[in-house]
C-alpha cells in the first residue's frame, strides 16, 4: 500500500480579503479560496459584510464542498474575508474552522489567521484569567478575541496592540463592517500580498489567488505592516517595528503554489533552479529524470536541463482523489491510496532513474515510491531531494513531525539511503536552495534545517504544546 499522504508536509492555512463595491464579495472570496486550497483542505470559511452586519459560513471540507450556490447567495455584501485551514494548533473540528467571529463593544469582527503563535498558552491563560471566554482550541481565536477587546474607536490601533502582544508567525485578515485589514508578523514568516481588483482592493496569502478574480498584485505586505482596505482605497501603515526578515524557505521549496511569486521571484523558476543546483551538487549517470508528482516536476525539469538526462514522467497522480475521501476504513483507504499514485511501467522498466522529490520527513512515503520504481523494473533509483535535510520541528505553522520522527534527525545519510532502499541519495544544501531562490540567506527562516529559530521558542516546548485542545475545555 502506498500511503501517499502520511509523510507529506502539511501547509497550515490560506487567507483572503477583499473590498469591491461592484461585485459580491462572497463569490470573489470563494474564487480566491479555490486558488488557496493547497494551503489547507480540512475546513473553509467566508465572512462578508454589507456595510452594516457580518455573516459567516464555515464548515469542514474543501471549498467546493463547503459552499453551494445557495450559501453564496445567503452571504450578501461587498467586503469579505476567507480562510482555508489545515490544523496545526487546535484539533480538526468545526469549532476551530475560520474566520473566527466575535462580538466586540462596537460590533462584530471576523478574523482569519495563517501561522502559529509561540506565546499562545500564556496569552490564553492570561485572557481566561480576565474572563475572556473561548469557543475553540486554536491560537487564532486569541488574536480574534484580543482584537475584539480593544477595537473601540480606532481599529488600526487595536491591531497594533494585538501585534505588540502576540509572538510568532502570523499573516492575518480582519473583517469589520466597513473595512478589511491585513497584517503580517515582524519577521514576515508567512506570506501576504496586497493588490487591486475591479474597483476595489484585496489581500491574500499568495499571488496565485489574484488570477481567478482578475486582480493585480501591488506588492507584498512588509514584515510588521498593516494594510487597510476601505471605501477610500488601500493604504499601508507600519503596525510594529520590523524584526529580522525570516520568510519560510519551505514556501519556496514546496508549500506555495508554483505559479505564485514571493520576494518577486517565480516559485516555478526557483524550483527549476533548485533542480539545477541539485544536479551540480549530486551528479549521477542515469537514463531518465522522473519527478514525484506534482511538486517534484519543476525541479526534475531543472535537473534534466542541467545534466542533459531526459525528463520523463514515471507515475501518475490522480487529481481527483483527495484525503477527505480517504476514509478511516482500511480497505477503502487502500483503494483510495492505490488510485492516488500509479507507475507508468513502460517508462520505468530497464531504466536507471533519477527520482526528484521536494522533501523527506519521516521517509515513510519515499521508500514506498522507491519500491514502486524497482517493482516496475527500474535497474537503479537515485533519489534527489530539493529540501535540505529536515532536522528540527517547525513552530511557525507547518505540521512536520516530532524531532524524534524526522528521518534526518535520527539517521545518517547512509542509514536513510538504506531505509529508502535506493541506489543513491542526495539532498540539496541550504546554500544551494537559497542560491536557487536568488535572495540573501539572511532573509529566510531556515530553522528546520539548521536550528536557527528567528523567533525565540520557549524552552522545552513540545510541538503538541501548541494544541490547546489537550488542556482546554471547549464550549463547542
Ligand atoms: S522552521 Fe522550516 S518550515 Fe518552519 S517556518 Fe522555518 S523554514 Fe519554514
């Protein structure tokens, strides 16, 4: 059985916000969320405002499963925010779906968040001691309720207060009756980009969300910056002083969609260059270069270009099987998994294969793919990985694994190669990955590769400590 999903890194969330007097915000937000579906497939939600009151619909499932035509019609308004979620803190339950909707002294506020707060536990304890009542178990609700506490005359000032209290990775969108606000943490760990659409403006996790709504990117929201979108247009204000810039390198390697741009760099091109660097760092004689679809495709093309070894697809990934459909019944799960990734035996048989993938986490998926290659008649399988070895967990919003589960943290390179059962193994170096993106090393978070955490993580904090559900009774 090839369990393709168990060992993939999970992106943590996508956010979207729009103000456009000419169009229904709900429909455009729906389109934007489609483009951000890769950032979270567990739940989706949209909040809209008609200028007076806010309405929200959110539920478990993909964007296309959560919203019907009737749902969109029941969300009238020209301002909206949306969210796609993969749970990194808080269990995967509907009460943790976003946007989070709160009553404040001056009306309703809805908030959607991408990232993780490293001081979530102390803030929640403090707020509960002050009789703030929470509905869910995720750290994003802390942001929403803190904002609701302070949002009286000046919402921007309230955002500044929140930014001065929370620590960690956050790219957020906020909906008020007459305003959409976006803000980004002072290290800029998670992406956030602002631009124009029709007669209005928008903000989204990635530039790929602009295409479906015919929007145009103006620029990335800077670290520590707030973007305010209302009837007067779009303006930027500094919310908190920027810290050392530390955008997640994994956004460039794997998480973000290849048709997005970050740091003004096409991610597709950056991934092709990673493949070229990989070929320079770990050359090999082989007959074909094959990607693990879909994320390995640009790097495999780059590897092929740099070496002259022909690129050929070696397996097909079903576009239509989704983890949501893979039920916890073993027999049905096996069927679903076999449908997800199947070998093209004629392309593999008798060949020396270079197999290009984006990352190895626990090494439980890659070894199954290697086995599939040999079972299909490959004579050699040379695994090449565009992410440097992952030796530390992520505390900034990526669901990775415990350190004890990370293959590169517990095994040597030779041991990993033996575990995978491949002929040879090569990882791209940190310098190689950074060079491929084309930005200075100092502009990235590299913590899962080198342990240099740009935002201090409390000592002895386990990855599970962020899941507030283990220690918090919910009202849901
Ligand atoms: S620790 Fe790794 S995955 Fe997490 S933000 Fe930093 S580079 Fe990205």
